[in-house]
C-alpha cells in the first residue's frame, strides 16, 4: 500500500516432464533487493489472490494447500505472510 515493497506473483516451467509452479517474490523498491522463496505451488491456481492487508502484511486467499510445495516466512523482507 505505501509503494515501498511489491509482491510479484509468477510462474515457471522447467521443462516438458514437469508441471508449472507458482511462486511469490517480494521486491524492495528502494534497494531493488528481491526476497524469493516465500512459497511454491504445484500448477497455476486460477483463484489465488495476493492481497496487501497493510504495509507489512500480505495475505494469500483461495490458497490450495494441497498444492503447496514449499513455504518460507522470510522475516528479513519486513513482510509477514498469512494464508486463508
């Protein structure tokens, strides 16, 4: 909300024998530092929403927990993450 950090939702596909993966990165606008690895999901969930609740809290809604591959709450980013 204050524009100091950006949450980026992205997708990657490593090849013909693997599925798409969804990921979230936090970017510090001032320094350009990227905090990645917050989460990894198998596939491309169509209903996933990434919502800034405040300057420091990010919420993922419509989260398909059964697709979760990894989750890492990186507090050095200055952003806390909640899953609904």
